[in-house]
C-alpha cells in the first residue's frame, strides 16, 4: 500500500505542469526558499485532490480593507494556480496583538474544527514587541507543533516582518533565530519572511523605510509572500515523493 501511495505521489508531482513564474520582485528572494523538511500530510492531501490549510497569526497576516490581497488569500490563489485539479481552501485564525502562547490556546480548537492538512503558524512580532521570554516563546511553538502533528496536520512556521524603522527598537531577529531552531528540532519547515524582507530592503526591491499610507507596496509584498510560501509548501510536499525522499 505504501509503495502504491509513493508511486501516485511521483505521478502527481512528476506530471504536473511547471509552476507559474514568480514576478521579478518576488523572484529576488527565491533562493531563500529551501525545502529542508518534508510535508507528508500535505502530499497525501494533494494526492487526494483536497488541500485544507489553516493560517494562525497576528496583525501582520492581514491587510485592513484589502483582505483578499493579504498573504493568506494570495497563498490560496498561488496554491490553486500551481496545483491544478486540487481543491485548495485556506482559512485563518488571525487576531492582532496575540503572542505565540496566547495563540496556542486556540490552536487545538482550530485544528479540531478545520482538520487541515497544513497549519501555517506566523509568530514572533508580538512576542518581540512584548519582550516575551525567548525560552517560553520557543516552548509555545514546540507545543503547538506537537498538537498539530497529533491532530494529523503538518506545520510551516513563518517568522516576523523585517522593518528597518523598528529594527533598533524591537529585537525581532532573536525571535526569528529561535524559530529556526524550533523548526530544526521538530523537522518543521520555516518560511524565512524576516530574511526575505530584509533582502528586499537591502537590495531596494521594496522601500520599507519610507512612510506611506498607500496600500500598493503592502499588496505587492503580501502577494510575493503568498507566492513564495506556496512555493515552499509545494517543494516540501515533493520531499515526501520517492524522487524527493530523504
């Protein structure tokens, strides 16, 4: 039976058309997308032509007045575009000002209610703003990943947003680094949003220093995040197929 499943996965991924091209601005950070760990539950869901995703996050997972252009919605669009024939649904559990520990309290309920193949957990920004103890932060993530796996869901971690205007005020890089270690010890992929946005800032791809109330740049950034995140999910799912087995 396992052999049959692996053969089917190979056919699904091997026979799928090439993924939609990233826009030039998005593609600048493509090298930072690394499928270090497999997502076997996602691979199984793709095989069954139905992929349900739950995004758990705080305020930076939203775009006020433009939710259809925030990264969870763009993630759904990108996954649907790159997985023809697969019914993709992305639901959100997003509340501003919520630390990882507070989010953990609703994770179990959300997993039970939605039964997703994948939980995308964005964390770190609020914890950094509130100077949450780093070990407590990491412990909350460990517990959330464990709860997700017990519920039958894979996990992808997403770290905080980089901003040159707040870098000297908020020690976000420390929380981003702790998320990397949490991912490594739990065999869980990490989407390096912090590093991606810092690269865009350093190269001038996006100007995160200039204060503007226009949504244009924010919408472009969220679109790129959604597309690159979808890329990581698909590449990590391929790791579960025979030609990507570790």
